C-alpha cells in the first residue's frame, strides 16, 4: 500500500483500522494554554478541528475534541467571526492574506469582469446570502481556493438552494496568481459538501474558462493594496475605475 506524505500531513493505509490521518508529527493537540503549556491530548479522527485566530484565520495548529469546543467563537462561521469581519470592513482593517480578504478580492474581480455589482457591498452586508446576480448566470456564489499540495483545489460548498452558478477561483499555492476559473451550475454540485478539482484535469473541466483576464484584474487590484491591510473603500474605488 502506498503512503502520501506532505509536511505535517501523512495518510497511511492500515490493515485493521483503514486509512488513518496523522495531523502532525505527534498526533496530539497543539492548543497553547494561557500558562504557555501545550495541551498535548491525543487527536481522535473525526473529532478534531483546525485552530483559528480572532480574525478567523487558520493558525496551522490542530485541536482536540475538548479544545475545539473552547475555540468555537473563532470559527469562520460563528457569530463572533461575522461581527469581527463586518468590523474589519468598516474600520479598513481587512487582512490582504486573510480568509476574508481573499474572499472580498475574488468577488471584486468577478464582479468587475462581468460588469455587475457585488451585492455584499451594495447591501452593506458582508454575510449576504448571495454574492451577485447576472442576466446569464443568475444568482452567483464566488468561491476561492489556494492550490493544495500542488495537486488540487478544494472549494467549500454551503449547499445554497438559491444559487444558480458557483464561480470557483483557483489560486496558485502562494495566492499570488489565479490559475483556473470554473463556472459550475449549482445543480451539479448541490449535494457535495466540497468541490475538489484536480489541477491536471477533472470532471469539471467542461466548465473551465480562460483565467487570463481574471488574473490580470487580480494583479491590478492586489497592486492597489499597499501593505497588509485594506478597506472596502479601496475596493469600491478600484471597481469604479
């Protein structure tokens, strides 16, 4: 049986237990307690979660069942995270490399290319149920993913029943370029919890479009962002230009 190893991730096929995932070298919880100690509890498959900071960004550490419960307020989908995200938008404190920052930038690029409004900006609601509407593509949900292990992109799918088209933006590993863009009808992936697209080719290739113009717009916008943070006003100004 073959093994796949990349950084802190390892997958082995074990005869009795099946495929086992090792989250880090020790396979233990990496949460840092208030006193500076590491939790160190064993990680149980199916009961672990990545750790997120106060801005909703991954820290790179894995949490055990107990610690992931204590960390719930920092999860990207939590109420606290939405409040923090909206506060960042209004204070001009959106991290360029954060989950929120990459999401806003990806949506702005798509809206600019299609010549339509970003409804999150229009409605002043950055958790709006849909990202934009288009005469041809209907209600659109924009997703982005950085390349994983140099092999594939994984796009989260919230199974929105009121979405018509998912526009998936595939960034390179560094997040500096848009490598691929896919316009995927929602009814095709409606029941999938995630959309996995291989870099070398997948069943979604029929929905792939030329990424060049999207990449040019992406560079245009990111070049306007000086430093690590930006405001929604900068995005509005760029889209109007």
